C-alpha cells in the first residue's frame, strides 16, 4: 500500500482549494440499462464544494451505439440484414421509453424481441463477443477472474474497444479526474477499456476505481492478491479498497488533487490522518437523470449504507463488500427520508431499496416516517422472512407506497435452512404461507428466491421447496421468483470452511475469482450431483406451473419475462394495475 491521502476530514470544507477540480463519474457499459444507480453520500458531500462533478453513464450510450445502423463501422461488417435489424432495434429502444408500450404485451414483446434479434445477429457477425441483455458483451477468450487477462485485453484494439470508443463521445473533452463504478467483472473490463481510451485522449488524467461491489460481485475479498499482482494499477491510479471507506475517501481524493497531490495505490480508511468524521451533508444532490430504456427513471438506492442485519447466511457474499460489522439502525431512517424527499423534488417517484435486508422493525419505522412526511413514492425492498411480518406491517407497507418485498426463502426444508443458517423456530410452512397471504391481502407484490443444490441437499428436498412455492404464490398477484444454483462465492462461510459443508474447493484461475470451482465430498456427492442436475428442470417446472411459459416459445424464460423479473421494467409494470404479467397462473385455471 502506498498511502498519500493525509488530509484531515475537516479540511474538505475548511481548506481553500488551490484549483477547482472537474470530475467525471463514469459508469461503464454493461447490462441493459433500466435503472439509475445512486452514487452514494460522497456525491452529496462534493456538492458542497467548488468542484464540478459530472455524471457520464456510458452504458445507455453504448447500447445506442451497438444498436445504431449508422455506426456499424465498429463491427467491421457491412451487411444489409444487419443494418435492417439495427434499424428495428433502434426503433425498439425508443419504444421502450414510451409508457404506452407497457400497456399491451404484444407491443412490449415486439420491442424487446427486436433488440434481442439484433443482439443475436451481432453475435453471429463476429467471433469475439457474446451479446445479451444480462451482461451486455462478454469476450470469448478473456479470463474474467484474472486481472492480468482483463488489463492485457483492455490495451488491445478490438471490436469491443471500438464500440466503447464511440460511446465515449458523451464524455467532456477536458477534465481532471475520472471516478469509476463497476457492478460486474464484465463492467470492470469495459471500464478498463474506457480508462485506457480516455487517458490517451486526456494527458495526465487521474483515474480512481471507487466502486467495485454490487450484489454478489465484489473485489473486496481480493485486495491483497490484486495489490501483489499490480495489474489494475497499470490503468487506475488508485483503488478504494472497501465500500465502507468510499464516501470518506472520495472527497479527500478530490481535495488532494486540488492541492496538486495524486493519491495512489489501494486506499483504506487507515490512510487518513483523522478518522473522526460525520457523513452529514448540508444538502442532498439528486442523481442526474441519465438515459434509460424505460418510460420513467427508477432509482436504485439504499436506506442504510450498513450490512444486512442478519449477516449469518453461510452461502451469502453480500456482506463481503463491508469491513464494518455494524447493522442498520432505525435512527438512519429520518435522514434517509430527507434524502428521498430531495430526490422526489428532482422528479424521482419510483425507488428500489437495495439494502441486503431491512428488518421488520426498520421497515415499520420507514413506513411511519414516509406516511408522516406525506412523501408519496412507490418502492421495493428486501427483507428476511420473520414472524414479525404481520398483517398490520404489510398494510402499513402498502400505505407507505411499497409495491414489492423480496424474500430469500432459499428452502422450506428445516434441515437445509439450518445448514444455510437461515432457520427460525416457528417459521414453518404454515407460518410462511400465512405471511405471504398477508402480502396478498395488502396488495404488496413479492419476489421469492430459492437456492437449489446446497451441499447435501436431496432431490426430494428441492422438490419440496419448489412445490411449496408454487402452491403458496399461485393465488398472489405480482409475484416473481428465481431458483438460483448454489455457488461458492468469495468470503463466505462455505468458502472459508468448505470441508465443514462437504466441499473440496479447486484453485481458481486468477487473482479475483467471482466464484470458486468445487467438488462434493464422497459421502454427499451422489445426492448433491443428482440435485444439481435437476435445477434447470425445476426452473422449468416453476415457470410452467405459474404460467410463465405461455409468454414465449420453447421451454426457457422469454426475454420479456427476464426483464420483468430482474430489471427496472418490473418496477414499471408492478405499479400498474391489471398489467399483462400480473398473475399468469390465473390464466391457466379453467
């Protein structure tokens, strides 16, 4: 570590800058863009300084580039079928920004499938990339688990770099500092390409990777190995090692630049001269409204910057993004609602609260404050199933504007719940069914997660969970679900103590694996492999029994259904009474 960030916290607001710094906050190309991400508290703090912060979300622009018939030069292919397909896809992008398209399934499906058809043609037209809605572009011959592989590819002139270079036309010609956020390994590669191209364009540009944790993706567990390899530092001047430190370090880094100093290396809170600080900005700056392929801005934000209150699940890597063991407090709700009020004033109405899990007590406080403030918003959140999810709480959630709660059920079988450390006494099948019924009666939608193939899980146990979910949600409107395949993520109990779970981990092929290859111990191998082989079949059972297969051809999930289940389009539709995805299972009943 090479610390050079030595300003005290109070100096941000009290020390006069030598120069005003022009900052670009860049989001790299990636998944199909349907939500805006809240940058975090650092953005509000910088808004109180003379420095200029400009948001450049390259992702929507990149999607326009790859679907634009006039920019096929990046592909190096001249093909009339491809051009015609691009024209249809470009029209579809515009259609997906029109709320009328979300009224009829045939219109929505036509727009989505025009985009998907063109992605398929792009994939056929060149040998380098896989295109899809989930990741944007994936390079065939890159090891996404290895920083050297990514950096070396980023320095090459490729089909991907040509498309990204065209998307960078929205970045200012001159600026001083580039702050980069990534949410996946694919986005990290694309960000490295962006940094290389912008450093070639802007001599002396300072680049910092400030965000590298999102959902199940995080580099935090790999900081030591990344420091040893030194690969990311070939393009980034600095990397903020921990999400816990981001909101403190970013303003300090900018002030360092204003004083003519360039902090370098992997930076942590220990690099500060004074760790006594308070993250309490004088005012809140709403995130800039960037281009989306959605009829309204859906803001992905948080109530608390702290980890999940449960923090026990043996499979979960969400907390790997955090060093602090602090959990959300109800005292955080009041300032969070003040921040939301500023966002509403700026035109935001729909929010997805990305906190890993808000407790029933936290949700109750949030609802009460929203209602007291008469802040009319629509929002979704995540929580862990608890006996405290009462009928009254769901009624309060609905009154406060909540349209969906995500629950990680994972399994309904007590034996598997105990292995996952998700077991709660008294929360049996009858209790869970009752809680889901409270949601139905209150008109609150649900997203339900299952995990299949946990070490030692019997096929009959997975079948029990799937059959329970089908019977429990069939009569409920606005329910989505996901049957996840068990994965060994970094910095989880199963990764740290694999033998305790009947696993043997194999060496990863790189210094920053997103997951670890493994095999089962002999005593559980046969049963576990049998369950793993059946996961796709049981996904098809869920889709079929709950009516989703009627929306597409074949036995898989239609792209329209994927966008409803996993993107901001679900927020748009779930707020809309009587929409075409409201309850497909009802249509199957005679």
